[in-house]
């Protein structure tokens, strides 16, 4: 048994997921290292920010540098220098979201053109399992079909059907030593389809279960409503992963509904647009009001950026397109997101998660109101 | 007296320059932090690579964010987080090398348009001293006229004349507490003009003396010949600074001729083109032969990049335009350059500099021959 729930508080859970490369304390935010690096950061920095696990991207790593190169160099951990747990997605999200490169989907798999050189490629459940086996990740996600929220019910139904067919083939495919494999339920926000997908996927012996196909265009209310009734349908003794979520409000709300893991490019991408995440909302450092501001990005923050640098300096770096500016904002934004999540874990352990969430949401709301 | 020569070996010298923010051990390579940051690196990383002093750029800092902002934030050290010595150039090199923005030079100063917004600006010796005073650098360079090597003798002569006029005005201008000020000799490779300029500048009570207007288009042989007879004309009891030099061969050859300090964007700029500096020459990491190379950038190197990452990984990062790739190469290239210089210092102290230089040059030459 690789997952232990250590405390619960309402639907919220605190646990530990054991992997071949170390423990993941849940709730866990997973920084995204798309191409084998969390952008701008050294692995040791990512670790020092408090991350237990990072996410790698099977689609991109398959094309550049290729799983053969990574395998020859000793696998994804040795190649990238990150020796902690790594979760790899299936590549399906990229294939289905880069819609103009999508050629054909059938019950066997999906054919598409590479965004790198236009060459035709095919992914099947077996092929995705093989690539992830060679990458040597600790958690491998199943190939699924992730449609945008606004497609027809018919299309959602077809996504659920094929996702199930593929999961049944991938569940028993060869895997790297110690590699865990997670299944993914689809079905959008439709109760019948989502329930059907969950029931089908949890009927297969995966090490964890994910809700896919949410935060893809539906409203926040619909999303949270769906997580609220869908998460409890997933087995309590397995980790529950909400794919693609990383804003403060979203994190607190899905934890409250029983989710254990989540990932998003939001903290790192927001950094690269020149903005800092804070308890009171976002700061756009390009704003002229920060030009002479001697304070840190966020008062009381202990991150490496706030420990040594002013808003005025970060603004100067961002405006001058100095890479150090992106790096300082990346450090801060990941620290913020990881601390928020660690704080939630601690509050759950104390049985005080409701107050923790309410306080954090009140601060965020106050910040938004000030900005108006 | 702020400079002490601790050892000599032939014309080569090992010394210590004391500044308000710490000691500079010479020979010293000064990494360039044009806009207040050595590109991609935190100040603590620059320090850990072994740099004693960094260079800041008066031209760029004057326009962005402006010396008023930097002064208000506590000066360049507090603003950037680098608490060691900082040398600031005068801005003259940018004004005269960005030739299509140059409007008018007269005996009083120079008028030009800002590369940032095209606004008209004027620099005079007094103005440059004032900007550097407000920046609070430890070593402030004089405003000089630095022509390219291939201008007429007449133009070189005019540069020498005005550089002298300006030095006579700047030498007594107000300065920041403890700030040292260096004069600059011009005159290209012409013995008469260069000697005239040196004699004029060393007649003024500067804390150090620089050779400017070399490595600006003349041949390497002409340049080294000029340094060879010009450096000994500078006072032995003051630091001698060769402006704008940072390749391995050049560093060894100017040290051999009695130079104490030098700076160049070469190590950091080379990093951003995807190349590593090594004892056997440059490696272009984009080269396909590194695709599966598990070795470090340079065998036996102790830099943070070589300690943890393979050529194959760095190549992947460079090819994918991941900022971490530029950062790893910047770390390595600065480490290489700083170690080469520290090794020279140590060899001078032992009286073994000739052998050190000969061995290093032989390795470089062997590397170049292998590449052919």
C-alpha cells in the first residue's frame, strides 16, 4: 500500500504517498517541469521551496530530446538532476488541446502531427506506457481524451468510452520498477457521464485516480460543484488527483472537497508575465507604482526573492527583460503556492482547515476589492 | 593607500585593492552586470563562483531605472543585493560605440540620444561623476573618448586631447564616501599618442589607471604589443585596468604584461549563445555530437553546472530555449574565467606564472587544433 491517509477534516485529507524516489505529502501542489526543468530553476532550488514532486511532460520529452536519449542517460531523474518523485502525464492533453495538429482518433489510439517538425506520430495506451516506462517516472498517467468543456454531450460520451477502453489496456502494460500508475475519469460536468467514467476507471486496479477534463472552460461554480460530488466517488484509500489547477482559491476549494494532488503552470507562467502571487492577489510588477517601492514582493514572505530584493528591483529586472526577474518571481510564486498547500495540510492535521480556508479566501477577496 | 602589490613574477603582479565594500584580489576578472545583474544569476551565486568585484553600467543604469531611483533605494549595492565591490564605467563607451545615436562632441562633453526612448541627453565629466556618486559604486571610471581602432590618427589625437581635458575636470569632482576613481589613457596603438595620453593621465592623482581603446578592432598582436610597452608606463603602485578583455588567452597575456584588472561580457554572452568555455576552447552545445554525451561541460570542473548536469542535458535545455540552460552555461563560463584568473594569481605568488601561462596556452592551442 503506497498511500496512507493520516488525517481528515471534513472531506479534506492529509496523507503520504510513497514512491520509488521519496514521499509525497498530500495535499500536494506539483510544480510543472514541462521539458525536464521547472523553468529558470535548479532542482535544488525547487526542493528548497518545499516541493515534494514535480511533473514532466511526456509529449514534449518524447519529441525533445526523446525517451531513448533520456533512457540512455539514466532516466528522467538522472537526466534532469531532480532526484525526488516525478509524475509524467500521458501526452494526451497536448495532443487533444493542440487541435490543429490532431489528425485522427479511433478506438486504438490517436494520430497527430508533432508541433516540433510536423511529422506524423501515433499514441496508443501501450505506446504511452512504454514511453513513460523508459522515462522512468514515479507516477505514470493513463492516456485519456480530454475535451474542452463546451463540446456536445455526444463528444463527452465518446471521450468517456475511449478513455475507458484505453485505461483497460494501459492498466496492465509493462512499467518501470516501482512506477505507480493513475487512471483518469472524464465526463465533463455531466453527472451521468462523469459517474459512469469514475465507476469504470475505479473498477481497474490503479494506484491513484484523477479527475481530468475539469478546469477546461466550464465555470468555477460548475467545476467545484462537480468535484464536490465526484471526489467522494473515488476510493478513499487511493490518492485523488485534480489535473491542471494551481490558483489559491481553486487549491483551497478542491482540498476542501477531498482532492490530494494538483498541478498547474499558473505560478511559473504568471512569473514570466511579470506578476507575483500574494495572499491578497496578484501584483503586476510592471505597474509604475512599484518603481520606488523598497518592500519585498510580499510582506513577511520567507522566499529567496523576498529575503533579498525589493519590488523596485524586481520591477526594474522585469522591465529590462532580465532573466533574473523571471527567476525571482518564479521562486516567489512557487513558494507562495507550496506554502499555501503546506499550510492546508497542517490545518487539516489540526482539524482547523475550515478556518484556514475561510481566512485565506477572505484575504484574497479583500485584496481583489482593494484593486477595484 | 588602497592598493598593495604582494608578489611579482616578471611583469606579472599579484595584489590586493581595498575598497569600501571589500578587497579585490588581483589579477581580477570582473563579471559584467550591465543593468545591475550578472545576467541570470543571483548575487550570492556570483560570489560563490569566486568573483570579488562586478561591473555596473552607468549608461544603462542612468536611463533605467535612473540614479535617482537607485539612490533612493540605498545605492547600487542595496538595490541589487550585491554587497561586494562594484566598478562603474562612465557611460562613454556606450555613447561612442552606439554611433548612430551620437549627436555632438565638444570640449565640454557629449550630446546623444538615449537608446531607450530617443530623448536627447548630455554627459560631461561633472555629470558622470555625479551619476556615479549617486549610484555609490566603489570604483568610478572617468568619462573618456574611446574610438574604434581604425579611425584616423587625427581622430585618435582628438580623443586623447579631450579625454585629458575631461580627466582634469573629473579628478576633483565630488565622489561617494570611499569611492575610488580611475583615469583612462587612450591613443590606440600609436606609440606617440598612447604615451602622451598615459603621461597626461598619470599626472593626475587617480586611485588607478586604465588602458582604454584597446581590443576595439586592432589585431591581437598589435594589442599585446601595445600593452607590453604601455603597462609599464603606468605607476607600479596603482592598479592597472585593461578595459574590455575576457578570453583565456587575452587574460593570460595581459597579466604577463603587468595588468591587474579586466572585464568583459564574453563569458556571459558566450553562455547565452549556447557555448561553454573550457581549457581546450569553446564547445557549442548545439552540436549534435553532444546529444547523448553523459559527461560534464568540462572534465574535472567543480562549477555548479558540471557538478550536477551532463552535456546532453545542457544541450537539450539550450535547444529548447530553456532559461536554465543559459544559467548553467553562465555559471560554468564565469567559473572557468574566474578560476583561470585565480590560478594565475596563485602561480605569480609561487613565481611560476610563465609555466602556468605556457601550459594553459598549449592546452588551448591543442584544443583548437583538434577542432580543425
